[in-house]
């Protein structure tokens, strides 16, 4: 332990990105705008899906759930990041609470994106409407949330048992697992091992599901004789595939490696991508690359103007 004070810390200081008081206004404004836009975009998608009969099918049921998840996902991180421009302190209890919900939402999104790929996989056979009924969709969604909650509970049960002694500075933008493991003064090898194994399971199993589903979809689409039919399937899947690539690539960089490979500067930059940039882009991708969503969006605004 090197003579460290064994008194447990009551709060942490989130160092975030170094900046001067004169330069804080611009990043604060950009982050605030990004947060508000992300919430409004996802609320709009939920509204469009709920009010348009043409979007009452499993694919948009899952998209609505993804939008609902993303609102909570950004709300557990970005408001505190905004507060950090004035006050970087966070209590131990609030840090653990933020960590718990953040891990829950990240793990749930991994699985929900895999479920959406599985939905596209099932959409190819003719018996799709019989297999992917409303009850099955609800079970898949509930299963995604349960897996996220259970994974987060297991991880947090090990992290919360660690001692942090006199080290109260977290070199990150929010409370995350790797930065906390790095400042622990107790033996964190078991917590690190559990975190690494669960991260691989939660990331790799959904990733394999996504890859397998799209390989099958690709080979099936190539057998479709008409170019118009192939184009319709590709346009339906492309928006989801783009979101999967963005989310998985940024989070894999952070979570699919042990603590010893953790680098502060790179991980802080990447964390901004998957907590701010990717959630902001996801609704735009679904709206711009999906003809049905674009049509429903125009229809909703047209009805609003006429009323």
C-alpha cells in the first residue's frame, strides 16, 4: 500500500479535460446543445413511432425502445459533465449510482442492438409475422434490460468493495470502471477480472449475433432477382448497421481490454464519442437513411401545421 492513508474517501474529483475559465463557455455551450438535441431527437422518434400506424411493427418497436434508452443513457452522464465546468466534485454514493446506471444502459444497448439485428435476420423468411409477434418483441426487450441490470449489479458489487484511501482524483469525465480501478489502493485484481470477463461476454455475444445476422442477410439479399428488392432490404438495414458500427467501435476501444492497457488521454477522447457524439448522431442516421421514418416525419409535421 506504500503508506497510504486508509481512510476511505467521501467524494471524488472528476478532472475531465483541462481548460481555462475564459475558454469554458464554448465547450459548455456545445455540450449543452448536444444534450438538448439528443433528448429532443429521441423524443421526436418516439412520438413519430407512436402516432404513425405505418410504423407499428417490430423494427420500429425496437427503435422506439432504443430512443427511450438513449435518453436515459445521455441523461446519466451529460448533465454531470455540464456541472463539472463549475464543480468537479462528486460524492462516493453519487459516483457509484452514476456508474451503475451508465453500465446498465451501455450493456442494455449492446444487447438491444443485437436484438434489432436478429429482427432484421428474421425479417427475411416468410414466417416473420408469426415469429416476431408483440409478445416475443416485449420479451426480447425486457431480456435486454434484465441483462444490463444484472451485469451492472455484478460489476458494481465488486467495485464498491474497493478502497480508495487518500486518492480522490478521477482522471476522467465521469465515473467509469477503469479509472476507478486505477486509483484503488486495495487489491483490484478480482474486480478487474470480473469486469473484463463480463465486458467480453456482453460485447462479443451481441457482436457475434450482429455479424452472423448480417452475413445471412447479405447472402439472402444477393439471391433476390430484382435490384429494387435488394435496394429496399439494404436501405432498411443500413441505418441500423451504421449505428452498430459507431457504437461498437468506440466502446470496444474502451472496454474490451484489461486495466493495464488503459490510457487516460485516448480513453477520455473516445468516451466523448460514445457518450455525446454517437447518441447525437443515431436519431439523425435513422431519420436520414430510412425512407419510412422520413415519410412519417413529414406526415407528422404536415398534420401539426394543418391543426
